[in-house]
C-alpha cells in the first residue's frame, strides 16, 4: 500500500495496558480467529452487489482444516455483518445447521463470530462451513459511490479496501495475514456494469451481470478485492492492461504505458513474476490510498494521472509488492515493515533501472525528509521497525516510518555487502518464503544465516537489531543526497534573497520532485506579495501534478496565504487520496487561526471522501468521525 503521513496524530494511546511479560510478538492481536486450532484453506463466494441497498448479499463457503482435533468451535472475524444461517459439512456430506453467536464488539477489531460444531459432527481434519449473510451499513472495506462521484456521472461504482483488517466487514473469515487462502467467486451485478477482482480477470469478458472468478494462488485475506462499475479495459502490453471508466481510459493508458516494461524489468531483478497477468484499476478520486497491491490487479488513485509519467513510482511500488508482501507476507501487522520497507526498497531499485539514478536519488531524499518529519511526531516506542504492537489501529500506528526506515535499512545492507551479494540474498529470500508468511524474528535469523555470517560486510546482528528494535536511526545510517534537489533548494534561498529573478529559475528542466523540494525549501518569512508572485510565475495553485499541489497547499495553509485559499479548497475537493489532503487540513488546524475554517471546508467536502479518509481527517481536526 502507499499511504499518508500525518503530523497531527499522537501515538501515545498505543502504549498498551498489557504487561510486558505477556506480550508475544508473533501473535496477531488484531484477529479473533482461533487459527491455532482451525485453518481456512479456500473460500467460495457468491455475492450480489446491491447498489440501492449499498449491500453485498449472499454466501461464503469456507473450506477448513481442523488442526486441533479437540476443537469444537470456530471463531471468525466479522464487522457489522448480518448472518442469517450457518451450516457445516464433512467432505461429500450434507450441510447441517450449526449454532453461532456474536461476541462483544471491539471498536478496532469488530466482533468475534463463534460457530459451534454439532455434537454429532465427528472429528475430521477437513470440513466446510457455509455462512449466509449480508454486509452492514458501516462496512469499512466498502465504498459505494453515487454516479455523480464518478468520472462518467451516469453509473454507480463500488470498491473494496481490505487492508489492514477490513476484509471482515464484507466476508466472515479468519482475517489475519498469518494464513493464506485460495478463492473462487460468483459476483452478480447490474447488467451494464463490470466486476473485477484480485483474481483471474479476463479482459474479454462480456457484460452479463454475472462474473466468475478463480484465484488459484493462496493469498492473505487483506488481498481480497472487488470493484464494480462502468469499467473498460485497455491493453498496455503482453500481460498488462488497465481498467477504468471510459472517460479516463485514454489518459490512464498513456500515463501507465510503461507498465509492461516495468513488469519485465521487475522479473529480471527480483525473480519470476508468480501471478499471471498484472493489470491496473484506476478508481474514482475517493480511493483513499496511492495504490493497493491487490494481486493481479493493483488498485490505484487517479491522482497519478499527471500527464507526464512523473508519479509512476507508485506503480513500481504496487508491482514490487508482488514479491514483498503478496508473495512473502508479514505474519502480523507489527511486522509490516517487511512488506512496506522491503517494497519501498524494491521500488527504488526498479525506478533506478527504468528512470535513472538522478530521479531515484530525488525520491530517496524526499522519502528521507518524510522520515525525519515522522520522527518528530511519532512517539519513540513506535519508531522501531518492529515495535510492540498489541493495541491501536493497524491502519495507522507509526506514520510511514516502516516504509522509509525499512527501505533505509535495506539500502544500508546493500551498501555494506555490495549489490551482487545482496541481490542473491533477496532472490533466495523470495524463493524460500514464497507463498508464506514471516515474522521479524524469523527474518533476522534468516538474514544472519544467509547474509551477515556468509559474506564479508562487517555488519553484526546486533547492529541490525538496533534498526529493528530502537527508535530513530543508528548513527551510521546512510543519508540520501541528490545534486538536483540541492540545486533547487539553493535557488529557493537565492530567489528569496533577491539574488535570482523568478524568470531565471530553470523550472522547465526541473522534475516535479525538484519543484516539491523547492517549495519545501522556501524560507519561513516570505511575504504574501512574494508568495503571490511565486504562485503566478510558477502556476503552483493550478499545478496538474498532485504532489506539487499537495506540497504547495500545505505551505499555503502553514503560511496562512489566504489569497490561495479558494484554490486550496478546490484541491481538497478534487482529490480524495488521504496523503494529498489530510496534511493540508492538518496544516490549517495547526496554524493557529484556521481550525474552524478547516472544519467548515471538511464539512463541505467530506461527502466525496472514503470512510477511512474521513476518519483520518476527523482525527486531524479533532472531530468525531460519525
Ligand atoms: Zn505498499
């Protein structure tokens, strides 16, 4: 996933009430499932997508293994689901009604759903369980968009976002990354709409209102994904293509025209691509993240459509998850750095081959600066790559530290051992843990055995443990540099001191990343007149590149440059991706004058946002999210 950074959130509430002795880092504290007794291997879904009721309705058949013969109950995760009937059956046996009950609801985790096996149900290692159900009105994975919030304006749209623990709001299941499932699905939709899933989408499927899917590779539950809307397909290459609304299709096909090349390059760098096709789905603007690595079909934000391929590092990121995350998966959400830090590192390696070292150095520096900002706001206990994590919200527990600090650790290891040795290590890591899950501690053992002790690099296990268990950065951490960004920063200073005219800035030769750095490097004491001149000369308030807009409007809010507030509000209405808007609201909330105004703007725009984005911004603006 590629997501937001917030400077407003304090993480102190995460300090757990549990005593240190009882904390087990390999235990998933965010699932109720009794996976030590019973494990799901496969799920068959049959769901009707009802736009008028904003509801999914149908059944899920779980194929289970009883690994503890004494188990008499199965505990599943659920959130807001209405279950009408539950049946269980032995292989080839008839479906027998089973008793079920909901436990106490938890604000973060949802509600445990316990199914009792019938008394005459003899122990058997394999059985099936069918649950007839419908989703509830507050299903956190689902967003239902009315036609006016789509590009075409004529048809509704719905999509899921299951990571981290939202799959349980649309399927009753064992919602933990610790186990993997294959799945099949039949999805019923209005006839004129198309359904796609994180499965074997066929670009040539005719519109029928009934779509069949099969996902033969086992995935963790957070990668279950579905979208339904007026989507069409454009091929991008041999095994790649893009789905989106027809109004956006040409722009998307142009923006992501390098995807096949990216897939081929990634396979050369990281080993064979194991998932068949790699397609993209460009969603309506309310998609809360940059991208979501749903296997075979990454979901991405339309805010990447900059018109110049300048934001495709997000595609590199989602594609790289096909190895780190989807193929080798973090065992619990506390181990998320193994998904996100590893993926951020692979993303940079991929971008280096495809777009050159200068561009990647720019992105490394911007990531490093984001990391330093995170260290100012995230409590030290959550700054470790693998902190204690047994309460709080897996969607937001350490800003983006696990992304950037994780990437930096892997860069540090590459520097110490050389690219050849490090790449061999990564290749064997993906081979040895393919379609499996891994804890931080298992990774450390594997790293120690296969890299630290095997090759000359002078890095000890305890040095790596400093990265993994301690806050901040070790003193010998690499510091990324970029000559082009240094030049942009120097020019920001030179212009502000009158040494350089606006027309002398070589903006045409700058990347969007250099422009972002230039804006962030402007001195704090610029006058409104100076900001106005700059805005006019560089067109900042009208920038098409979403990262430039984000950076500019954060500064507009920080500096209370009110002449650009109308444009700022347009920005807040144009985009729904949390990363692009939450920090702008945050800067208004923090500037000492505009908290109320920010709340008013939020009130006007929130109907266009995803529930996760609404919750995030509500927290930034110290509001109740409901
Ligand atoms: Zn990611």
